[in-house]
C-alpha cells in the first residue's frame, strides 16, 4: 500500500505514522519528498484497516500496489534509483559501461584488460573468479586467487570491480575483495543466495535467468531489496528461444518494459545476449537507444587465448570502436557516457 501524506505534514508526524504501521507487523517505508512525504506498508494489507488511515487528517491518498513485486516497483517509487559502483552512480541520466574478461585468468591478463578498458573510460571492471560452467571439465575460475587479482586491479586502476557469486557461502569472502556482486542467469532464482546478498548490502548486478519471465526477474530483485539491500541493478542478458544462430536472443523489449515497471537501473549484456563478437556493437547501440542505463561487455587483450567466452570477447581495437560508436546513441537517448 502507498500512503501519500498531505503537503506540510512534519517529519515527526510522518514518523509517528511509520511507527503505527510497524506496530501492525507490516514493513513500513518512509520516503520524504520535496513537496510531500510518501509512506509504504508492505505485507498483508488487511491489517492496515485497523489503523483507519483513510480518516487520518495527515493522509491525502491511499493506493494499493497492484504488482506482485512492491519495493522495486515504480508505483512505489517513481524516481529512478541510483546504485553506487565505487564513486560512480549507475542509473538516472548516466550510461554506464562495465567491461572486462569473462573470467580472471592470470595477473597479466586481468591487469592488461583493466588498463585497456580504463583507457576507454569505462566505469567498472568485470571478471569472474568463480565461473558457472556448463561442463565440469571447463575452466572453473581461479577462486579466491582471482578475487585477490581483482582487488589488485582495483587498487592499480581505481576501477570498481564486479564479479559473480555462485554460492551464498562465498558472499562474505567476496565482499572483502570486490565492489559489486553479480548473480548470474543460472542463479537468478537461487532464493537463499538472493537473501544472502540482500543481507550483505554490497551492490548487486542481477542477471535475468535464461528462461525467466520479467515478473520472475523483478520478484528475484524484490528478494534482495526485501532482505535490506536496495543497491540492485538488473541486467538483460538474452533468453533461450528457438533461434540457434545466436547464443541467446537479446530481449530488448525487456529493457523498455523494465524501465516502465521498476525504478532500478537496467543494464544490457550484449556479449552473452548474442554470443557473437560482431553483434556486440550494434546491440550495444540498440540498448542505448531503447533506454538502457548501460552495458556490461566482455573484453580480452587476446580473445583467441581466452579460457572462457573468447568468441564473444572484444579486443582492444574492437572495444575502442564500440566506445566511439556508442556516444551518439547515448546522447540521443538523453544520457551521458
Ligand atoms: C558471465 O557474465 O560471464 C556469465 C556467466 O553470465 P550469465 O550468467 O549471464 O550467463
Ligand atoms: Mn562469460
């Protein structure tokens, strides 16, 4: 339920109402605005009736939140939220580029890519230390050693880092080394993992499951926010369809839809979305045009030698070309790189 207070209601009066909502066992939300304060009450709304808010002189309007997801909905919070990656704010009028290798493979590899993408002005460095691989015989990532290299890359370049957490038991360890935890497509509905990163409070990049609906994605984000962490970025990374020409089908409908339904920032991953190096630039431009808040892209100094996803990694020249081509699309969409 959204409770819109009348203009001029003081902070103390609003907080008194927050206390009443909390006493019913509902989760209260307090959102002071420039003109008026909005309160939220999340949970079984029938108990609200006992508070007779509709006849409270401080209350202007009470509206139900119709969607199943509440905290992440635009109905509750119409203003775009920002998520901090280090000092960089993702969301609003910024277009964020996160880039780096699929997996952290070695010190030279990671530091080389980090310098390369930093030179192109990216906001953050990506790199998996724990890799969720389809085959148990494929490169599984360097584990904690990879996290240490990410920390070193952060110290040397100043770039905040993003890395995938595949197990709730690793979440706290990872928080010592990286700035943002990625939840991968294969774990989007690992609810215990969502709650664990929710309790931790570190920014989370939540990828859409490869056969997840947008409502399921938003409810997965709701788990994280409901556990106490509002620093959530959504990521469209392609879904499984009948089409086999590309690795996945990048669902750009999702971006336009999500931007209407949630205040959370929405990124696109054209690397996993297409799986085809040559398609990454055009789909990045399309992502900017459709209103995405940024992209996350795989890059490697020597893609032929990459231990994972080399076929979809951009080399230095290709990455520079992508960044140069992106600017007019970002500006046309009213955002800044
Ligand atoms: C990745 O980012 O390298 C990755 C495994 O992504 P996804 O979970 O989208 O497949
Ligand atoms: Mn990858």
